[in-house]
């Protein structure tokens, strides 16, 4: 029947222009004219009537694949570094998450409405002061009812101020529920008596800390260092071998003290080793800064022990020598036990 016959197939010598399915606009012609190494990467897409030539990448080019692989390796290395890097026992991602949690808590606290008036004896926080700016963020106690838009308040049982109502806000204590312990060991070229004095004598401490300090070196005596930034009380005082303190930073949550124990030993002649153990160090301060353990450890090293070496003049003992002294003590104890058994 007419119209049912198939068109004759072109010979091998037929040009592409002679075959309408193999014109320059056909995917066949494009694919065949493409170099062999690109034919493996791209597949031709059949075109419909009136459609322009288009093709879909089968895989990414070698260059793009290399970039993607390199970016993936950098991302994995960064994640591994964040996981391995710990601060205060927490990863950086956990610290960031905790910071966001604290920010949300602060926003919730800010939404709490302030009372219309403050009662006598109620604790408040000063803020927004200009002439007395040094008292901002300090806790005060209301002494009397408001008069002429001002409240009389007392700070630290000493200073009294008349403060405007807008410069007061209700005191809401920050409670820390996370604590860590710190342990340090340092060797000095001196006698135990001299090191004990360097840690408890007000004049010597004031010289190497280069700040105002007040020390009452006795049992139940108080101490204040760096202008009151650090303060506490002596709970153990055994010269020249043991110092026990209730110790806190001014920025810590209110009424929280850590426990400091400093043991002073002499493993060999001319060498004195101080072993410091500080327990119940809060993870964050009352402003919710989560770098307290790092600041405490850095403070003991740089502002106490290092300055005793440099300013007082007690040379530093290598860690290996300190460990050797400890090993010698252990060996002596073993010898004594063996003699007793004999």
C-alpha cells in the first residue's frame, strides 16, 4: 500500500545534510562530532520539534569533581578538629549550643516584669549609673522606701547611694550546676619554708602580683588579691606543708566558693614541689561566660607561679626532675615495706 513503505536507509557515503535525522541541529550530529573523552561524560538528549540542542551531564567533569572532593576533605578535617578540641571537657560545638541556651534564658528573664516598688531589705542590681559608673552591675540592698523618685541603697555594707528607680532592677541570682576540678604541679629551687612564705606573706604577694592585696595568714583568716577580684578564707593552715582555702572570683555566681588545697613537699634537697588541687570550679560566671576553668588555670600559672619564678627568684624545676623526686619517694617507701616484711 502506498505510504507503508519504509524510506530507504542512506548509504555510508551519504552526507549528514542528506539525512534530516542527522542535521547539524540533531543530537546525533553533536554527539558524533564531540571528542571521545567528552562522549563518555555527556549523553545526548533526544530533541523534540522546535527544541534547541541540549544535553545532560552524566557525571561531573574531572575538575569539578576534584574541587568537590577537596571541599569535602576540608570539611571532614574541620569537623574532626572541632571534635578533638576540648575546652573544659566540652567540644566547641557543645559550648556554642550552651551559649545559645543561655542567651535564650537571658531573654526570658528580661521579659519578667519589674515590681512597681521595692521592699525594704530587698536585693537589687544597679545599672545605667553615669557619675557612679563603677558601681554598675553590683548588688545592693534597699534601705528604705522610695522618696522623690529615689531609693537609698547600701553596697557591701559600706557605701550608701540614693539611686533613681530606673537605675534599679530586681536581683535574680545565677545558679551554676556544672563544676570542674583543676590540678597543677610546679617545682621550685628553694626550701618549703620560703615557698610557704611566698604564698602567704602579704608583702611578698603584693610585690610579685603588683596589685593591692590583704592577707591575714592564719586559720580562719581572710585574704583578698588583685584589688578584691579574688578573695576567700583560710580553712587549713599548717606551715610549711599545707594551705587550704575557700576561694572565689568576684564574677562567680554569688556565694559560691571553690576548695583550694596546696601541698608543699621537698622530694630532694633544694627542690620544693607545690601540688595545687582546686575543686568545685564553676563552668560559667554570673554573666554566663563559659571560660572560668581556663581563666583560673591560666591565672595560677601566669600570675602566681611564673611570677614567683621571675620576681621572687625561685628557679623553675623541670617536670622530669619533679617526677624523678616522686619516683625516688615511691622507691623509698617500697624499701621500707620490704624491710618491715623481713
